[in-house]
C-alpha cells in the first residue's frame, strides 16, 4: 500500500500518523521530497513578477514583437 501525505516540518522534525491500514506493519519506507517547498517558492516568485514593472515591460515588448508577425501566412 502507498500512502502519501504532505507534512509540516517543525524543529527539523516531521510527525506522521499512519492510517489504520498500516496498524500491523512492522516497517515502512519513508521518502523525503522537498518539491512542495520548491513549488511554493516558484509560485511566490511568479506572484512577485506579476507586479514587477520591469518584468511587465519585458512581457509587453515580447507581445509587441509577436503582434507584427501574428497575421502573417506561410
């Protein structure tokens, strides 16, 4: 059986309560994956970028570059 849960880290420790299906298990394997933290950092950066004037100016410039060729045919 595979059980996946995202747990908070407090004082460099993780406390996990296993579901009843694991009650007779003598041993489990635990994988530590920090992707959730990385993903939240990236989302925070995107939120900041959405309000950054320099980033928004770059987006407008790229958009303007593509506007001129948008209606061209091959």
